[in-house]
């Protein structure tokens, strides 16, 4: 296996499960010292034990990314104890699915805080550490929902559109600094983030091929290594998203077809879950 991240310090938010946990294991397997951040200390400690048992290096820092002071402590601890920071992966995310009126203003503001404000804040806090290294990488885990607006996920879509725009703008701002900024935009991923709440997930989401957490994690590592601006998974969905943006009439034509296909796929996933239980 390649050791692209040997002697690198990688900070990953949302690292206790799903994409974040998969990326953490992969970075460690490629030689990085990983700093895992999430709210659940118990889940983080379990992954740390797993990585260290395999000969890797990992540290867990219980962190609520909605808390600015906690984010400051996370990065300061990583830099002070490990000598610096080379890669920041903004992966933590949350969602409130369904009609916007189902939720309070505070609940919706919480989605914005975790999905958009926190990555912006962490990026700003991490930049001095990355500049001190003379180079580095920031990878933001966005979503296809940041390229195609999804009804009943309006706030989530808004935050992912914003995160993607932030990524693209920051690339221009940091040109020549040696610091790369990338976005990974997945479609549906077979993790608890969507699979535990099938009924609330819009049918349209399931019209796309399902990826695994490992599929997305590999894209995160590749972006951290080569600095490619954006990787969309699956690629075909990225092409469809671009076509729908450029040709709105095509979007109106395709969406009903995709929703029917997604409804059928959702039923298949529901039956598989029932069979497992």
C-alpha cells in the first residue's frame, strides 16, 4: 500500500462513524497520524484502539464542531502534541429531513452551524498551522445535494451548496500558498446517515447508484494527495447535475423519471433491511 501520508498529521471531523471512520482508517494505513474528532468519545476510543492495534497512530479528541472554543482546542492540541497539522478533513454533517415547517428555527440553524459554519470556522483556524508547514490540504465533504436542490432537504442542500462555493472560492484565495482545497460530493452512501431513516429520505436520492463509506473515503484521500478541486461520486451523477443546471427544461423532464426509479430502489433497500432483521 502507498504511504502518501507518512509523517503527516491529519485532523478529521465526524470521525466516529461512516465516511469519517473509513477515512480515518485509510489515512492511518497510509502512514498518517490521525486525530479523530466527534462528539462520542466512546466511539472514537474504539477506532483508536483498532488503529493502534494494527500498528497505526491515532488520537481521539471529543469535539462538538458547533462549539468554536472546542474547535480551537482540537486544532491547538493536534498541533502542540503532534508538531503541526498537514491535512484537515471537514466531514462532520447533520440533516433535518422533511418539510421545513416540521422543525424549529433553532433546529434548522443547527444544521447550518454544523454543515457550513463549522467547516468555514475550522478552515480559518487551521490555516495558520497549514501555512507554518508551508503546504497542506483541506478536504470538504459536500454532497450531490449541493449541486442539485432536493425538496424536503432544503436547508441541507443550502449548506452543501454553500460549502461547495466556499471550497471553490478559497482555491482562488489560496493560489500559490501550497495549500490545496477540495470538495468530495457523494450521492447516497450506505451508512446510517440515510439508511437508518429511509422513510424520510426523498425518493430522488435513491435514483443514483449507492456508494460505500470506503468509496467516499478513497476520494477524500485522493483529494488530500493530489489537490483535485472536486470529486463527485458516482461520476455520472455529476454529469447529470451539470446538465440539469445548464438546461433547466431537462431537469423538469428527468426528475419525475428519477423519482420513480428512486422509489423502486428505496423499496429494495427496505426489503433488504427487513431481511437482515
